[in-house]
């Protein structure tokens, strides 16, 4: 599963601890997303809540239903966050709680119920437990 991570250096360190046994590409410059997104199956965008305009980019350049995007959804309502960019053709999933990643089970909220299968697949790949919240 081709995985991209958009995160600060601190957040990327947390991701590397949680998913140490999985390969991913850490994009330090969001401009690189244009080049790598068409091949991505999974994106962990921990900065998306600060840059919601990237939802349009995921819609246009991503793999559609084959793309799953996890993002920092603390203190956000997913439907409100995504409303300006709907309909979304990919799976948008919010990560809840603190810390976001470095915990036994990820706390995940779904924009659409049909995204649960995509989350199952992503979490199997990442070798992590999750629970829906």
C-alpha cells in the first residue's frame, strides 16, 4: 500500500514510532503532493485541518474510492469540515484523541459509513488496532 505522510517533524516522529514496520513517504513540502498523490493508496495528513483546500486536491488527483485519507479531526465535525468540497470521491477518516497516533488503538471517525472497509484495510496494512468513535 503506497502511503504518504504529511506532518510536522514532531508528528512524523510519532508516526514513525507507531508504524515503524511500514514503509511510507514523509512529504515535508506539501508541493510534493502533486507528484506523489496519483500513486497513493493511503494518506496520513496530520496538517489537513489547517489546509482544508487539499480536500479538492485529493478529489481531483487521488485514486478516488481507492484512496483513504486520515487526518487530525480533533475538535472538528467531519461533515462540516468537508461540506465545501463534497461530494468527495475518496474515504475521509478523522483521527481523534491525544496523542493522535501513539496509542494502542487509533480512534477513528468516518465521514461515510461505507468507509469502514477502507479503514479496515488501511489498519491491517498499518498493523494497528482501531475503534470507531
